[in-house]
């Protein structure tokens, strides 16, 4: 069975997860508890939360989405290994193939790969292509099937040499399973799960997916079929209690009107919170996919009113914005303007990453000095790419206990 639990607070999701494990305990104490996560930061948060809830928590295993696919394939005895198409391996395979770019189809590449630093440019291109091909395997498997048959699918000027590179990758005979990519692996596992026979003896009892803010439609279909043989719990964070999968941002409205030949004067007032419309595209797509691809699920909701006890007027600016998002209410500018100033939301402009970290440290020291109940493990600092700051953090935060998560090898 596929169960969906939605909340606007991660704490509620973790509390629900602990309650689920407490009520539905493991029959086999030697069987590990399985979790599906999307980042190392969520892995640490789940482990710490469950350790607090139970006093001691052990014998668990965290999977990234693709690692869990390989785990299930092994349990089903398919014996499929897509290691040759992992991103790190693809870089070196593509670097080798890019050494031979003869023919008219590679005319654009030859001009780029010539001149000074040709070896460096070749490796950089291979790394970029490995990232793109890795996404193609999950997001565009139909296109790859057409490429392997020698048929174009996108009509893009770069499609010709990309298709030829992919076909050369597929033909390479490096091992028994070198020609099996992740898209093909998904197809085989999904067909096995949908065959109709009972596979529950071969699979674990359940898995809880938490912190997945988006996933390819192919993976959601895979989880849906997997839920026929084992319990799959989706714990999803959503800032709004209402369905907002059909919202259209202002930019999307303008593009649609341009295609229809309409003028900007006829732009409709959406009546939705602007942050949901502008920044919630992944969440909207995820909600739409759940309704379109999941056949049946048990839905449960656990939303908290951010101001608490309806005290909207006395709430901080951050909590007012959270409350408006929760109910999808268009904020009134006059209300926020008249509210007393607070530091729940701050925008600080810095001239360098080093200065960003120095100011951040000062803010954290002030928070710790002002609130003696605040613990270091309750503080999370996020960045679009933490690796850009990884070399500077140990120098600035040498006197504060810290750890850096989500760094690639």
C-alpha cells in the first residue's frame, strides 16, 4: 500500500515517522529499517530525530533513489548492474570517446575541442555530458530508445552528435551489463513488479521516503508498482494545505498569452500567494504527478498554523508569511508594513563568500548568546551549492562545532 503523509513542518513528518515505527514494529529485529532520502542532510536529520524519539536507534539503512532501484533489482534476482552508466564512470567513458570525433556529425565539436587546452576542454565537456546523459536516463528514456534505433526525437541542432555518442556508449562491450542504462533498468524492474505474482517474500516489509521534493514520473510509477508488494510511505513537505498543482506563474501566463496572441492588459489576477506561484514549480509538478500516476493511496495531513492559537497580529514576519502560504492567502502589504519590526527574516548583501560566512558566524553567536536553550544541532545553514563554501567554512567556524553535508566525492 502507498501511504501519503503531508505537512508544512518537517518536525511533524518526523513525529509521524516515529509513531509509525513504534506502532508497527519490526517482526524480525535483524531486518534493517529502510529509508529513501534525497540528501545527506535529510539522512542526518532523520537519524537524530529517531534517536531522540527512541533513546537509541540502530539497524537502519538509507538509500538514494537510484541506489534503492539497484537494491530492489538485486532482491528480484534480475542481476542487472548499471554501473557503466553512473555519472562518475560516464565521465571517463565519454572522455575516451571524445578523442575520436571524426565525421560531419561532429563538426561543431571539432572546432570546440581544438586549440589550446584541448585536453582540459575535452574533460570538461565529458563531465557536462555525463551529467546530461545521467538525467536523460530518468527523464527522457523514450528519447534514448529512439536514439538507439537511429531515430531523432528532439530536432535540436546538437541532437545529432549527442545521439551518435550515446549509440557508441551503448555499443561498448565493457562487461556483460555495460549496455544497460538506468532507464532500461527501470523498465525491467517495473515490468517484473507489474507481472501479477506476489513478490512480497522477496522484498522488505516497508520503506519510508522522506524529503523527496521532486522525482521523475518514471520513478513515481516505479514506487506505485512497488507498493503492491510492500508498504511505501511518502512523507512530503508542502507549505500549503490546499491543492496548488494547477497554479500558473505570471511568467507562464505571459508565455501562454503570447502564444495565443493576447495582450498583457488582459492578464488575470490569479488570487494566489505570489511565492507559491513564483517559487513552487517543483512542488506543483509533484502534486500533479501524484494525482495522475498513483492509483490508490492512504492520505493523511498534519498542518500547523504557524502563528499558533490564531495569534496572527502578534506573530513575527516569518510566521505571517508561513500562515499566508498555508492558507494560500494573498498578503496585504499594509498589514506587514504596520507590523512591528523583527529579525525573523533578514536580507544581507555581502561582497564575497568569505564575508558571507563571517557575517553568518556573528549572527549565530548572537542567537546562541541570546537564547541559552538553542543547541548547535538545531541550526541548519543551507546554500545552493555548499561546495563553493567548503574550503572557507573550517577557517571561519574553527571555534564552533560544525559539519558539512552534501559534498560530492
